C-alpha cells in the first residue's frame, strides 16, 4: 500500500461548506460543518483513488504550491 498526501481546501458556501482537492480534478464535496465536510472529502478521495486504481490509471501526486499574500488597501475615511 502506498500513502498519498494532498492539500484540501474547505470554504464557506452559503450555509454550508464546500471542500475540494486541487490535485484530484473533480473531487469535490460539501457538508454542514467543517468536520462533516472534511469527513465527506476523505470518503470522496478514497472513492476517487479506488476508481483510478481499479482502472489501472495513475494516481496523481500532489504538485501544487500554496502561499498567502497580504495586500494593503488604503481605507478612505
């Protein structure tokens, strides 16, 4: 068994949360809480990778880069 590590992103979406994995194109889910979304996302990732494995397709490796930038914006009084 090989282990894979992926970045996940969870964002507020109205009254719920939307989660996705940038390295796994189309791997998205949602939930009522961050914890539920994280759990649903893990299930979605496992299904996604099981599908690729059953088709003998390559499982993508994480290749993204994440950075945060702070931009100052003048506030007009």
